[in-house]
C-alpha cells in the first residue's frame, strides 16, 4: 500500500532522513518508533505532502507522491492526524466531521449557493457519515460543542474521527496518544484495531510502547534519520541496537 524507496531529506547541511526504505502492507498496522529528533515527523510530512524529500520515491497505492501536493494525496485516499492537534476549534464537533468530507464532495459552488437538490442530497449523506463517526468514537453527547472546548482525550478522538471522515484507504497517526493516560491509550488502541478490521492500512508513529505492543503487526525503528531495525514488536524489544538507541538499558 505504501512504500518508501531510498528517501532522503536534507535541510541545508542537516540530513534528517538518510536513504529510508519502508513498506506498509495493505490492511496491516505498521509502527514507527525512534527517539526525539530521529526524523519521524519529517518522514510523515514527506509522505502526506506537507514537505517533499530531497531524493527517493514514495509510492502510495500505485501513485508516485513524493512531489504531490497534500490535497491530491488526500484525494488518493491517504489521511493523517497530527502530533499537535489541529481541529477547527470554533466549529462544532459535528461541523468538523462534515467539513472533513469536502474532498469527496461533488456538488458545485452554484449548487451549494442555491441549495439545489444535488447539494442537499450530498449534505444529508455527509451528516449521516458524521453521525456514524460520532457514535463510533463516543462523541454524540458533545456533537454541538465547539471542538476547542473538548477535553484533551475527546479532541484526540475527534481528530481521528475527522481523518476517517475523508474515507481513506490508509491513515497516518502521528503520536495519537500524546498526553493521554494509560486507560485512554488502551481505548484508543481498540479504535485503531477496529480500523484495521474495517480494512484500513495504518502507520502509527508513537513513543508509547504499550500502544505499539497492543496494535502493531510490525515495527520500524528510526534513529538519526536511518532505519536501524524492522521486525515484530517482541523481536524489536530484544534488539540490542534498538535497546541502546531508544528503549534504554540500565548499566
């Protein structure tokens, strides 16, 4: 579903990614871990179109996307969340989920301005999809509240619901449990596993090894812009190079 081939990203004299190869299998959950400054955010920005690699290829569902703008990548079926939550804070929870479906819309500006039947039919479908996601992520009781007024955990779940509202084939989760307590983390992990059951391909960028252990089929480890390991969660936990670079070891 997603493949990175020799992806390198330079910022002047700083090399943030160095010949990275990564393959995320369809309908599987792939984890990406690494210490702060390893290049994880740079990688996800290059995949999602917010940045572009200096060299190398990024293939998503048969499309070469390393020079493709973000909105077109979303149209191909690749959605993402952010480490720092980026909701439309003044809009209601429901409105956030409706506006996320804009890229799937077919009604023209004229049809929307004059409330023509094609626009109204599309809007009803968008509301129905939004209500399905509200139910799924237990947000129905706050559907009319401004998104910015929600507790932190609810904002995290809303951001994930909003990504799903784009009807993606694959979703990139950038530290989805940042700031969550262990109970909230486990509950979000259950949502991620359900997404896999629904046929989604998922790439999870995380620091929390409990979530990685809960959901991931395989894990890549990034350190100083280089992939140093790729294996199952259990094998990664026992990998000496990973332990030294990331997981930590007592002397």
